[in-house]
């Protein structure tokens, strides 16, 4: 399992391809998945999904599920 982070939103990616694609999901309340046949496509789709999620939160006047790193 691998983690991606963009704009304080985390995504989890499985190590193996499923049906020729990498897939992952955002660690948020609800379900938001992203896909790519290459790792580059996966990262691009992840970033687009994060942007879409943040826009939805803004429109819906909802606080996004941001990750806070403890130092």
C-alpha cells in the first residue's frame, strides 16, 4: 500500500493493478476513488479528485477532511 498527499488530503493506493489499472481512494468521509493505467495518470487523477472534492466542500459549505501531521 502506498500513500499520496496533495493539499492536505491523503489517498491510499494498492500496490497491484486491478484490471490493467492502478486504483486508490481518498481518506475522507464517503467514497472517492481515482484510477490510472500508469503511475503518472494515477497521480494526475488523484490531484483532480482532490480538487473536485475541495470544490464540492466549498459549494456545500462543508469543512474538508484534511490530514494534520503531528510533529
